[in-house]
C-alpha cells in the first residue's frame, strides 16, 4: 500500500481537532503519519493533540498563518502522497485508500474528488446545498483555465503526489487570505497529471468556530489586499510559466481583476504599486468590454440559480448527493437531515 502523510494546520480547535484525528485513524487505509502543526493556539489544543502520543507528530510555531504551517509539515513529510487536511473537516472512511489506489493505477500527480458544504450538529449532518465536484471539470479547457473562470476546489478533497509538490516551492507566508488559491494556481500551471475518484466524499464544515482562525485581527482592507496580491501572483505565474490561456478565460479573469480593483480603490492600506500592476493587466482590454463581461457573469449566475437552484459554474459539476454518498456519511456515524 502506498503511504500517505496528512498535514493539518491547527489554531484554537481544541473542540474539533480530536474528531479530525480520529477520522484519519479510522480510515480503511490509515495514513503513514499525521502531522499537526499548531499555529500558536491559546486554548487546550496541545493537550488534545498530545493525547494521541506517537500516532500524531506535533510541530509548534508562533502564529505565522496556514501557509507557514503547511510548509512546516511538508518539510518533514515522508509519505509518497500528501493529504492536506483542515482541523475541522472530515473525510469518508475510504478516501485515502481509494485516492491512493487511483494514484497508483493512473500515475497521476493530483486526484480530485467530491466535496460538500455541511452543517454538523452532534451526530446530524445537513447539506448546505449540493455536492460539488461530482465529476472532473470538462476537459474542453485545462484546469488552470477553469480556475481563471471562477472555479476552484478545497485542498481537503484532493490527494497529491509528494514528488510533484516538491518542485513547486512552498506556500506564500505573507498571505493569510488567498494563500490556497495562489498555491493551487501554481499547481495547475505546472500541468499535473490528474485523475478523479468519484466514490469518496469530503465534508467541509461551514459552521465551525474559528473558520478563519489565522485571520484574527486582520482588517477587511488587509483581506482585500491579500486577494489583490493573490491575483497579481497569478498574473505573474501566467507570464513566468508561459501558460497558454484561451481568450475567454483570460477575459473572464481580467473582469474579475477589474471587479476587485474597485474594492482596492477605497482601501487606504493597499499598496499603490499593487493597484498599478493590476490596472496594467486590466488596461489591456477596453473597460466597456470587461464591464459587459461582468454583467453577463451576473446574469449567468442568476440563470443557473433559476434553472438548477445552484449558483456554481459548470466546472464544479454539482448535483444532489447520491445514495452512495449518503451511505459514506452514515458510515461516519451521522444521520442526514435533508
């Protein structure tokens, strides 16, 4: 069996980190190692983590953010495959086994799988909406172009080949917002071999306390600037990697940059140089065209809501939970309320 290293950043999740660790230890193929990087917790998290003894590797750092925590975990990980996990989310019990087998059979660098926003109250699970990523995004365009059009995913639903990640460099540690998006775009710009495992499920809690734990004390303006830095980094990556981007994807991305620039224009804390760099990218296309694209995207979202009840773009491949997926949740010990 191929080995998996799980990396979990943790900040003040004493009430949830134990459930997450138990979920991993209960996998049909348990990971070779569970690395928890505590990011300066001030609650009882350390006691909970230490109660697992040698089954969990604990690293401690001062509050440096999720990117720095994941980098620390990656630095010592020994497994052939890497599972990034958050301290509050849960995996179907077959997730690591199924995805690692898909890795082995396909030679993929990255395996995708379904995931869902859920509310968890005691032993009850409620779907916030549909299950996302019931299939891979259509292969009519590369995944990097889907991301430029507004699609993304959560890292918890993925499995990575460690040797592939080693060639990318680490997370940016200057970002507390958008660090996953910036890193994921670098992943996709490197053209990974991808595969899909549809018979797994990741539960993403939308109601967990400290969901944005590493953002404590960060102002709204700083969050907006972080997203601006993320967009600027994506522009630089396109140029550096000579990524081939189709016209539609590039126009949609530029319209999204233009929209974010409106937020930054009223941000007194935002770097003038950052705004100028983003404006140069936007200025390559007539403003009236980008404005028209923005209006079209809003209308398309409303149409999707009316037609399907879901706002997600096509790349998310969203559909209601299947009976198999409901069974996977029940195997975790939950009942489903919708």
